[in-house]
C-alpha cells in the first residue's frame, strides 16, 4: 500500500521512531493526571503558563500538557486519545502535516497541540472546510478546553439575516433553549471570538477577516489578533484544491456593457473545426482565419469595428469580449462547470463539485457566461483587497495540517508551504478490500455496470456509498437508480448541515448514498448508523449485521483528476478497523482518460480486442490511467505554482502597504513623516522647473504648481523668486510650508491635527492601493501577451510590477502633500473612531456633491466622504 511512497517510507519510519519516546513520556504522566481532581486538573493550565513565563519551552511542557488534555478528554467527552493520536498531535505541534486516515479521530487529535500552543496566550486557529464543521468541532471539543480553563469560539458566515453576530463562544453556563443542538453556544462578536484561546473557522472566514482588518480605519475595528498558530483540517482540500482561486473583496464598478450580449449572440453561429478549433488539453479555443473573417464581417455590420482588422490595437477590448464569449460558449458547460440558480451563474468547483457561491470567474469570463445564459449581467467589480490562500497561510508563525490524503501531494506542500508530511499509522489495522478497476469503452455501458453492482449489493442490504465527480453525474446516476426503483439519497455539498445528518446514516442497512466528493466530508460513517439516533440494543444488532455483510461498499464512478481524491472516497469505508470494500469504474470517455491518457489506454484496448460490453481489469490499463492522473496532478500543480509566482509579486507590495497602514493605526509619528514628504515634493517641484539658466525658468508655472499644494502669501511671487538662487527658493518655500503647518496645527489643536494626518494618509494609501491592485491585474494580462515575443511573462510582470509599485509610493506622497493643507475638522458629531471619514471636510469652503472629494480619493464627494 505504501509502495508509491518509495524512499519516503524510510524517512517516515525514522520520524515515527523519534515520536515513540515522547509518547512514552506522555503515558508515564497518565496515572498522576488521573488522580487529580477536576479543579486540580484545571489548575495545571495556570501552572504551565507560569512555567512558560519562567523560561520553559512548549517542547518542555508537551508531555505534561498532552497528558492533561488527554485526561480532560477522557473525563468530559469520554474519549481517551490513542497512542497514534498522540503521535499525530506531536507532529501537528512541530508544524508539519499529519496524514491520518479518515475516521482516525483527527478532531480529537487537534485538541492536544491546540491546548499546548494556546498556553502562550497568543491564540490558535483551527481551519475547517465548511462552516458547519467550524461549529460542530468547536462545540464537540468545547468541554475539553473548558475543563482546562481555556475558551474556544467558532466564527462562520451569516446563516440568516437575523444573525448579526456570526460567532459563538462555548460556554456551559449559557443555555439557549431554542437551540437543541448547540445550546451552550453564546453569541459573541468576531473580536471576542478571536480573543478566545482557540478559534475554529473556515479558510474563507479567516482570510476575509484578515483582508477586512487591513481595510479598517481604526485599530479598534480589527477583529484578528496575531496570526500565531493554525492547524488546517482536510489540509489538502484547503491548501491545494481551494488554493486555485484567491480570496477577493470587490466592489461594484461601472455598469456592464451590452457587448457581452452581442458576442453571446454571434459566437454560437460559428462552426466547430471550421471557424474555430479546440485544444482539449489546455482547454483553449482558437479562431481560424475563416472564423475571424466571419466575426469581422458581423462586427462591421453592427458598426462595432474600430479598425478593419480585429487584432488591431484599436479593437483590443473587442477581442477580450470575443475570447470570453468563445470560452463561455464552447468550453464551459452548464451543470458541469457552473450552474444557473435564481438568475445567477454559480461556479462549480471542478475538483470537488461544490458550488462556490459568491466567487466569480475573472477578467470578464463570468459576464460572458451570464450573457450566454441570458441572465442579468452582474456589474463588473473592482478589486478592493485580495490574497491567495497560499500567502494568507504563510503569514502564520507556525502552520500545521491534517488529512487522510497528503502523501501524494508531499512535494507541493513542501515547495509552497515548507510543510513536511508524516504518515501516522492507523490505530487498528485497515482491512478494507480495494478491488481492481473495471474499465469500459464508453460511459453508457459503464454506468449500466455501476447500476448492476449497486443492485447486487443493495439486495443483500450492504450499505453503499457511490462517489461521482460532478453534480451532473450524480443526477444522471440518480435517474438510473430511480428507474430501477432503488431508493437513495443524493448529496451535492450544498447544505452541509443537512448532508451531515444524511451521511451519518450512510452506514445503515440498505442505505444507498450518491455523493460528490466533498459532500459530507468530515462526518463519520459509522456502520449501523449514528448510535445517538437509535436505541442502543437495536443499533448494536444493526451494526453487527452490517459487519457481517462486509461493511460499507464504496463505488467510484470515475477516476478523479487527482489520485488523492479517489483515496479520500475509498477512505470513507474501513474506518477504525471496520470491514469494507471498494471498486472504481472507468470508461475511455471519462475526462481524465480522454484528456490525458486517451491514446495509450485506447491503443491498448484496441490491441487486446475488447468489445463494448466486456470490461477489462488489467494492471496495464490501470497503470496507464494512474499515469494520466499523475500527469494531471502535475499540470494542476503548475497552475497553482504559477498563481503563487504571480501573487508573490503583489504579496511583497501588500506586506509593505499593510505594514505602513498598521503603523499609522498604531499611532506612528506621521507629522515628521508628512513634513518630510512635503519637503521632498517641494524640492522635486523646484528642481523640475528651475533649469540651470535662471532666465528660462518658468516661475509663474512653479507658483501655480505650488498653489495646488498650499495657499501662498503675496510675498511669494514669480518676481520675488526670480531674484533667488534655486537653493534659496527651496529653503524659503520649505520654511514657509513648515510655518504654515505649525499655524494650522495651532488652529486645529494638536490632537485634531494628528487625526487629520492619519485620515489623509489612510485615504491616500487605501484608494491608491486599490488602483494599484487593478493596475497589477491589467499588467498581468498584458504580460501574458508578451509570451508571443519570447519573453517570460513573469519576468515582465515582476519588472513592470516593481515600476508600478514605485509609482504607487510616489502617488501616495503626492496625494498626501496635496491634501494635507486643504482639510480640516469641522465638528465632531460622531465618535471619531467609528466613521472618521465623514468628519473630514475642507476648510472654509463648502464642497459640492459632484466636486472631487477633498480627502484626495479622486472620487466625487457624494460617492466618498459625503455619502
Ligand atoms: P477524522 O476527522 O479523522 O476522519 P473524526 O474526528 O471525525 O475522524 O472521528 C471519527 C470518530 O472516531 C468519531 O466518531 C470520534 O468520536 C471517534 N474517536 C476519535 N478518537 C477516539 C478515541 N480516542 N476514542 C474513541 N473514539 C474516538
Ligand atoms: Mg475530520
């Protein structure tokens, strides 16, 4: 089973050997901890904290702290960590990935390192794949932390409009009578949730909170504390599958254009192979000469063509619409790549089949699909803040992860996150039987065979879990099962909570559950169903009967693009030493075979002369399919690596800007900073207008320029300046600027001046940073075009990106200097912290609603501070 790990096995063995003595140490403390009263056990936490202060390290404390957490778990939730779970806990504490099979109890494992690391008081995060698990796990493990005197909270997105505080703190003294499931969850603010010792939440919620914090105008609005230690559950899903789409906070931009609809009308009239060709592997469409001519003719007829040739730079925006329309119509399929619900196009994650609400394809593709589906085109958006998961999770001081399937992706974890993978042995031996793949020529016969297999097992009463790669395939199979009269449940990872309840019963006699691979992830499939839901004796009988029937049988209806996902599916069966079995069905029409392994597999099958209806079970074909998977994995890795390479460029910028912002909010001395900006700006202006020959200097122009910064007194005029040397001019102007600054400070009083400085700086940074993000986006698209000129796009992107960043810094200075003399505080009607942007209006002049906003944002007043 571990064969493919090759030489990794040896080093893994070594790692495990290192863990044994630590496990022995933890065990040696057990009797002592068992003797403690509840109060004494809780007091251990204070003792550990004190010892930390006195110089002991977390590693020193580990054996006792783990023993304490194990004892607390035994007393509260009645589960005592197995030795292999201790091993997993140590690995997590070391900042590595613990690969532990499904059902091995990773939820419980995490309590050990979370408890230990929370002793520092810096807060620890546990990252889950969905918000249902963020609540379930915090609540489930809550009693353990509580017994040890630590607090635990859960953050999650708003579930209903009535829910204003989507965060909960586990508190046994609180009881919500209406909530029968999680009565001891006390509603708290996000901030309070982050101030708990341990916080559970999804990757999206943690990431968005980080981005939102960095848009806040006051430190008191920050919800997160430092990013100290995170354990990522189902780490492969979060750090690999999800890592292909960055987190984006966006705002609406200008109205969508009619052109999307125009192209959505034109493109379907083109013919495949004649007007365009499809490159399957790269998922690209190319227009032929003929296709191009047709499009040009149609566009000319509609009066849209600005120059005769479509590829003339004047038509640049048109080609973008065209390319997107082609992709939308030819490559993107409804119910496979996306779904249309309530007039909205929702992306389906191609890896997990999950609906990605709120996410949009970028660069106009989403709008093109909306046009194709004739739904309302959502307004284009501008990026307000963005970060990739890769870069978000790299912000943590220490990062760890756990999952049933990490080893196949060890290289990526290492290269991108510097995370090492340690494979932890199972508590009991795994006895599941994995049958060889059955390979069919076409999809139809394959699905017929799948249905036959389901029927056979179902007749005996064996519970079945059938995995599909997409919602579309789930529905296809569901139809087939309905026709055969087989009752079943279909899960699409849409409603996590409901699906969790269904999957918890998937191990009952006669249960047939069809699920995309993310559906119900994190929920245990216990043979005989969830014991909590039925009478103990009845449950035991059913449990024993299912074991007799061979346990859960898993059927895969297609090989996934990544072997890891197949292993996940298989892993749902055979938990904790249960019996179980699995089989995958494959056809030559399946995506992964077709796109990546097609010819070789097919060639082999033709050679062997198999007919339509006879499946083959041959190691050579299985091997070829696996090779195809390895190739797809590599291909996707490259895409993600690419994303990171690009994001790394912006990431450097983000680090600088966020750090600057933070300094401002923390009360850095901005006066000195702004004054030096003013000096610099004046020096630049003077240097730019004073040429060596003073006779040629345009003093009037200089005065006009200066007046855009600050009001000048009559004695500073072209005539007066023309009698001075450039050095003197600069000195005189700077003197005057500083004097005026002091005078304004007196008028405003110092405290207000500090507030103004802060607001002006933040405004300038925030608005220009957003523009910068958009500019970087465009740059990235343009850099792509350079590939044709044999220049590596990333090289262009880095170089030009650097130039853009320098101009960003220059623009910030320019804006600050050009604003600071013009704003003042009028009256403090609102508490300044909450909405400070509303109190800044210019001195002595009323701003019209349509005037440029005095804060320097570049927007109209009514859209900005005057809102
Ligand atoms: P995983 O996340 O590894 O798939 P879970 O955390 O969902 O596994 O746990 C699977 C099941 O094992 C749960 O029902 C849990 O109660 C049970 N379990 C875990 N650890 C123990 C233990 N030490 N003793 C008894 N039951 C355990
Ligand atoms: Mg789990």
